């Protein structure tokens, strides 16, 4: 029998082929394993988390930026000077409350026939009220006198706002003097009280120009009173209309 002799060249060639095959296989396995196994599970998940963190950071940055703008806007608005108003109370005798303007006017006309000035306050309906008074006690007296015309009459406490205490003082003096003038049987006495009353506040530098002008108009109105030519009821009416320009 012929014996086979191992050829070194053939062995080397075979080992080289095997090595190449193993290397190629390893590369193929590494490529597909990394792409379809390691990358989806480990690398891609980590990247998504990093991306998510970056997006959240970007959103947080944008939110902080928006908040900064909003805070800035609020700050700028708060820095604007607020108009300060002084609050005080006046008193009316409320004669009725209507939903119909026609019915309200009928009551006003009826009161006017008895020399009682009343008008409408549009607040939760149409409130028919008398001229304002500065003192609750004065309102109580007036209410008792008016029960003949409206048995359900009551005192309405009304909160009003003006520029400052100086305006309040002037209006209070005017209302007090008006109330005193109404009680005078002598019309000349009534006129003298009014002429003395409505100079209050004129030239007060703490008042706004518009307010000063209203007081000036009141003074001019009263100063032109002539008992032989003027209806004193209409004078009172005009004065209250001008006061309402300030307190409304």
C-alpha cells in the first residue's frame, strides 16, 4: 500500500483558507450582530435617551425664555403708576327700583311735581334716588319726609371715588350747604348760602384740571342766580348733575 505523505504547502494553504473564512465570518457576524442586535437594544436606546434629554433641555430653555418674557411684561406693567382714587360714601333715599325706564321716569315726574329732585342710578336696575347727602342722619330725616310718596323708601349707601380727600371735602361741603339751603323758607337766604358754598375747592392745586373746571362751573351757575328769573329747583338739579360728573 502506498502511504500518503503530508505536504506542508498543502497544510499551510488549508490553514490560510480556514483563517480567511473565520475572519470573513467574524466580520459578517460582527456587522449583522451589531446592526441588528447590539445597535437596536443598546446603542439606539442610549441615543434616544440622549436626544430626549437634549429636547427636554431645549424645551426647558424655551419655557424659561417665555417665562422671562412674561415676567418682564408683568414687571413692566407693575412699574406703571396706578391711578390712586380716594373712596368715601354718600347717601340717597331710594324711592324705587325699575326694569322699565318709562316707569322710572313716571315716578321722577311725580316727585318733581312736589319739588323733590330725583334721578336714575343705573345699577342692578334703574334705581330712582334723591339728590345725594353727605350725612346719614340727613338722609334719615329726608327718608321720613318722603314716606308719603314712597312707603318703601329706604336709605341707599353709595360708595364713590374721587381724586383725593380735597375733592371729598369740597363735595361734602357743597352737599351740606345744599341740604341747609333746602330748609330755608326764604329764597334769598337759600341763594346766599349757595353762593357762599360753591367757592370751596377753587384754586386747589391738588385737584385735576377737569375737576376744578366742574367746581368753577358750579360756582358760575350759583353766582348767576336771580330769584326773579331762575327756578331754584332747576339750579339744584344742575348742581347735582355736575357733581355726578365727578363722582360717577
